[in-house]
């Protein structure tokens, strides 16, 4: 089952380099793929913040503006849903980005966000 909802997921990444606004491209219980102008270096320890959720993580890889984060602790169902929830709680924003929930939904799959 695949569900699309218009939205864009942004977050802040805090590391020794300071606060960095990022855009999430894919999200799973174990980690995320994100983009930003100047990602932190591979191996950096960081905290990902969104919707009052704080996730400790490590930068696993960097390719240009894209990079992968591995969470220290996997997200359970409640934290995953809280992390992807939009401010209007209706999962509808008007910026044109698309959220695709793969493999049966947030609870079982990967969330892919595309412009």
C-alpha cells in the first residue's frame, strides 16, 4: 500500500558545527537521508530535532548535499508518527512536496519525501 500526502519535512541538526537546518528525503525507524547546503562530516555525532522530538544520531555517509544519519535508538511507532506529524495535524501543506509512505505505512516502512 502506498499513500501520498502533500507536505515537506524540515528539521534542525545540532552538532559541534552548530545548528543546521535540513530537509528530510527518506525516513525509517533506523535513520534518515537528508539534504543541506554543507552537511557535517562523516562520523559526526549530532541531535536531530523536529516536533519536540530529539533524536541522537551519527552521520554515516556524505555525498554532496545529501547525507545519511543513523539513530542511536530506533523510532517506535509513537515517535515515528510524532516526528512526521505536520503542524496542522492534517498532514496538508501547500508547498508542493510529496510524502510517500511505503510498505504499509509509517509503522512498517520507509517514509520518502520528494519535491
